[in-house]
């Protein structure tokens, strides 16, 4: 800027500031005058609180005088605050009702014996109860050596006595036994499971490492993914307020942990990683956003895109619902097509009915996706995975407010009055029929009859 232009700019600014100063003085003088006038007016008038409209002041000459001393005003304010709090209170009541656990003395059944599991893996036609212990959102993957299956999920703190005392704890609300650790298990055959202990805790999160406080020290829905090109494991988890994408330093699934995104991940509910055939990686979260990760996993390569199935379904309030579900989003690839999976309750109401798995299919990862389809009953937030023989399974777990329902007659039983399931506490794996049909469409459906059919409480109508 030239000296002449700069001087001109200063003179202009001075004139503008003088003008603003005069305007402010005039405004202040007007306010003083108005305040004086109002005080005189109030001294000559008496105002009361209206009986029918307690939030409106009424002049005493217009109606009967109702004195409003401090106690009277307190009562009026109490009514007003009660009215304002009604929607919040109602929402809290509904939440508490949904999270209400029905007490029981029942103890979980024993897992299936080794021979039954071994035969079931071979026949690939029925659900198998393979592991006991309190768990939600079980995630199974195969390690780089292809010798072990690795299992993790939402679990209590190792050694928490409540796991044995209250095996049907729903994991939600004030009585939740969800812990602050990522506990890991491994197995060669999906039958015998070896504990590898806690491999990650809240203290290992990026938020904790940054010195920030974490009031609710919980770990939800952890997943572990082997990244072959990088020779390390990636771990993702929530709750979203301290969600992480953390990497191991090698092939061992243990710390110390690195955080390549260094706080740039953002708050992500139920994050999941998908690796495409060309090595490109994506992060999915909620139901459902997806964004590509850059090669060194330090950030996103593009802005997030929302992916929803085509069309919509009517919600409980009559408004259309276009998203696939409300949590547990994941992605697999079948026959060159992208299969987006998500979780929802059969009634589309929180903790009512069965917790199910749905999917939609697209030719490109960002869509457009086809219509929402049914994959399996009681498979909500389960993980589709291939065993070492290449057969598809989906993990399943207990998610109900009451102890497990009997399998007999479940296909025709309406369970929409409460959160109910046939899954025992622990890990169940359910065989999936995953195929590309003659018309090129991808089809996914549970093979066990108790899981294969939508129940009478299912609000969306599906074809065969």
C-alpha cells in the first residue's frame, strides 16, 4: 500500500469512527430518557400476573387485582418450569423404560460341545453357540498368519464380578457393566478360545493421551483390522466423544499404540474400516457416513458422503425413514459390488422387537444404493466374516431386556412389546447364504430358519 493511499485510508477511518461515536452517544441519551419515562409510568400503575396466562403481565385497571408476592411468583415459576420440562421428562421416561432390565435368576446355558460345533461348521446350516461370557457387538477377524481367529467386542472390565452375578445385564443405563478395556481372544478353530487380556484401554485413546478428561470411561464396539500393506493392526472404537483409530507397531495385536490421525478423526459413533480391492481404505460411522482415508491414515482424502438405501419406509410417527438403521454400519464386497450393512430394531423403535441386520447394494462405494433388504433376525450389530474355508458367517449376541426367548415357535411369534432375542449371552455365529443371483443381484440371508425370516413385529414388508 502506498504512503498516500495509507494516509487517505487513515483519514477515512477517522471520519468513520467519529460518526460511529456520535451515533452511540445519541443512542445512549435516548435509552436514558426512555428509562426515566418507564419508571414514572410504573409508579402510577399496578400490574399483576394473569390467572389464565401466568406468563403475561396484566394492568390492574383491566381486571381484578391479584397480588403477586415472592411466594406467588415462585409457584407460578414452578408451573412454568414444569411445563417446559415436560418434553424432556417424557423423553427421559421413555429412555428409562427402554433400558429397564427384567430381573432374573436364570443362568446362561453352556456352550455347545466341541463335536457339535465342529460338525456345524462343516454343515454350515445352523446357528452355533461357540463362546460364553458377557459381550456385545462381537467382531471376528482372521490374523495375518491365517492360523487364528481374533475376537473382541464390548465387554466388562476383566475380572468384574458383576459379569457372573448379572449375566443378563443389558449394558445400558446406570447399571451397565460395560468396561474401559478392549479385551481380546483368539482361537484356531472357533471352539477353544484363549484370552489375550486387555490390549487397549481408555487411557490409550488419543483424547486421554492429549491430557483431556474422559468422564465416562467406557469402550464400545471395538474392531480390529489387519492392514497387510502396512504390516500392522488397526483398532477403532467408540463412544464417539473419545473414539479412536489406533495402530500397532507390528503384527502383534498389542501396544504401544500410535494415533496417525492425531485428533483429526472427529467424533465417530460405531466406526468401521473397509479396505477395497485396490487397497483404498474407508471409514464408516453412524448409519451411515463414509469417507476415504489418505494413504498414511493421517486424515481423510475427501469429505464424508452419506449413503442410504433407495426409497424409504414409514416410521412409527408416520414420517418416512430413509437410513438403513441407527448403528453398527459395516461394508463387505460381493461379486464386485459394495454391500452396505446396518442395524435396526424390527419395530423401528428403540429396544422394541428384535435387533436385526439389513443391507443394500451399489456398484460404486458412494452409491446410489438399491433398496433396503433383510439379512437376518437377531443379527443386529453382528459381523459378517469368512471362515478359513471361505464360508460366510455372522456373529450374534444377547441384546434384550428379558432373558432369551425359546427358539420353538419364534418364526411366528410377535415380540414387539420389548427388546427380545433368542441369542444366549456370549457369542453365537450364524451361517449366511451370500451369493450373486443369475440376474446379477447380490443376495444375503441367514440360513438358520430361526434367523432367516422377518418376524410378525417387522414393520417393513420384505419380499422372499
